[in-house]
């Protein structure tokens, strides 16, 4: 079944959209975020609302796509036994229903909502708080009252220092609240017995001693990683664990008390925790490009220490064509398996020699023992010395002799291609009959094991790779594939798909229907083919750790 865009993602976008024509924020939210917050995500600039609204319409985040997601959530609510979860689902569904008849940006504004607001999500200790700018306070209040009535909820109204807030979910140890403060909507989880003093801090009546606005940290992160000001965040491992073990913020203490939980006893674990947080200091997210009519890119960086970075770089191996934006789609992996097995064995030995002593981390000791068993697996030992990466490219999808057929190129990188050829011949014996030489010359392979719809299969070899071509009109494509450029960065993984891939899949499904694929699914595939030029995921090694980027290019 084709995976559909979730309503929650749609609502999140409505709360925090972005656009090409960045403009300075009218309300600076960074003043509410403590400089020592364990986690945070915030924007410093916003985008043109009309452009954002057009993007929502084009990508079906409004309209038919919204209705499909609502139906899925209604089914989920029917099967949800927990009262609090039911209430939350009812709220999300009612909010989605509020947007079913929206046709223009003015319709959104009439509900008090800004489709490209400044947004901040941050922790007061570990307690989460989210703020987003509103278009009109009074209109949003009316919208909220309609939504909760439709959801069948009866919020309890409270007041702190002249500001109203609503406890939305049923009375419990932890509750969801909403407030309208200074032209912003505020959503947070609070202990059911939260004091007025704590609520004043959550609502922003008490500002932090030092804020992100004063520290300038978000701007520094943007500069450091080359991010835009359209959304930057971090989770700081040491601060999260420190707050859970020795709560400094009253919100953390109140939340733990409400849940009946004691702070983590980290006394015996501090050395282990320092060891882990030293290796993995945190997680950073941001965007290096954001153009809703062109290319957008979201970046996720798992920060590691220098030793892990060096070891990750040792894994990188050059693979011809890896990272190239060719064909309908491609999948590539540049990973030296021999080095991987060596590193697994090295880190497993380190854990055995100095195991984690903390009870809560014993699973890590066991995990490394189990992982290290891979280094002695016969299949891994056979493949690792010969295979160091691959790149599979699909050029065409079509129906042939009653079955789906793909044409394309598979490139297998190796420091010893002759050994790789011998291993491959164990699965396709006819390869040994081709007398391949590392000259890039393609030779046709004939095998009775091939499916009937496979028209041609060619093989070629260089001194660093073996290539197999399926259904190619020109055998010299293999030679060109072996000579294709390698990635100019430390690229480990690349997944690439064009909008034409979605169109080709839709055509295949029309000609060869599947029981679990509906006409609606096919229509959605066609729509993706129309709006996307390409989608890409890249995993590479950066100076501070493992970097993953998710990029999309919109079609003209």
C-alpha cells in the first residue's frame, strides 16, 4: 500500500511553514528559550504566506489528501482504548475538519492562522513547550472553541497573572494545555497539579535568566553548519541526561512527580554516561536550502567525537556513479565491508575489556557481543574482502511478457574485482565463461536462470569494479558506468528518485493491477510525478559526525 502524507505532518506544516522570500520575524521567540535548554528547535525568519499556501495546495496537504488522512485517523481513534489518546485524536481530527473547506489564504487567515509563522519548540528542563505566531488572536480563539466543541471536549479554563489557558485533555497526571499569549499560540504538556508559579514560567510570564536571544547560539549554529534561518535545532545529550538525573528546572521536577517517577540514579553510571555523551554529544538539525518552487534540503547531523569521525571516514570507499543523479532512480552504498568488520570487532573488544557497569546500559554490552559475531560469519568473511560498495540504477520500467521489467546498471566496487567475479559466479555460473578482463569491455551473458522478460544481460569489469547491465540498448553503457565519477564528498549512502519514477510506477499498476493498490493510490503516484522533479537522501561523513540530508526539487 502506498504510504500517504500524514495529517499530523500537514498540521505541523500549517504551524511552521517556510518560503523563499525570507522576511525578518516580527516577534522574536528566542527570548523565551533558556540558553541551557536540553533541546530546542526555532526559526529566526519566515516566508511569504501566499507562496507557502500555494505549496500546500500543490502537494495535496490540503484538499483530498487531508480527507484521506482524516479517515485513517478516525479508524485509529475507533481502535484506541486509552481515553487521553482518544481525546488527542479527536482534537487532531476536529482541527483537520476545520481545514476541509479552505480554498484561499484568506480562508486560513479568517481562522486566525498564519501559514508561515515563527515557531519555537523547546524544553523547560525536559517539559516541552511549543509556540507559533498567529494571524489574528480573536479569530484563532473562535476557531479553537469550534474545534474543541466538534471534538466533544470540554476544556477547563484557568487563569494565571491575567492570562487564560485551557486544559484540553481529560483530567490526568499530565495534561495538554493551550493559551494565546502575545500574539502567539502556546501548546504544552503540564503536570495535572501544576502550580501557578510553574504555569507562569510555561506561559512566558517569567523569562529565563539567559535566553537563546541573548546567547546568540542559534545564529552561531546556522553559521557553523551553513543552515538557513528557517529552522534550526539541537538535542544536547549531556544536558538531557543531567536534567533527568539531577533536575535543575522546576518543570522537570514537577513532571517527574506527576508521573510518579524518581530522578534517574546516575551516581553509579556517571562514568558510563560521560563515556557515551563524549562519543555522541548530540543531534543537530537545520536546512541548507529552502525554496518551495525549487530545491529544499533538510539536514540531520549525529555529532560524534573525532575518533568516531576518523573511523567513519575509513568506511568510505569510491564507487563509480555513486551520488550521480542519473536514470529514473538509483540506490548506492560506498561502504568498505572489510573495514566495517574490523571496526565492529575493535569496538566490541573495547566494550568487552571495559564494559558498561550501569544496570540500564547492560543491553549495550550484549548488543556489541552479538554484533561482533558477524565478523566470524562465513558469508561475511567471503564477501567482505571482495565487495566495497555498489550502485544500482534504474533507467526504465515497463511491462514485458506479462511481468514488470526494469532496465539499468548495477556497479559493484571492489579492490579485487577478480575475486568479486569468482564470488558472483557462485550464483551465476555463466559469469565464469565470459573470460572478463579489467578492460571495461562488455560481454553478453546468456543464462537459463534469467526471467523470461529479461531481453539482454551484459557484464564488464575494470580494475576497481564489476558492472552488470540489464536490458540496455547500448552495451557501451557498461563501460561508461565503470568510468563514471565517484562522489567528491565522504558519501556512504545515496538514494535518488525522479518524479518520472512515480509516473512509471503508476503506468505499471494501470497495466498490471494489484489487489492492495487502489485507483486513489495510482492517482497519488501520478500527482507525485507531476510535482516532483527529484527526491534524494544522502548519508555522508562530515567533520562533526554522520550527516543525513533529505532533499527535494520541485518540478516547474
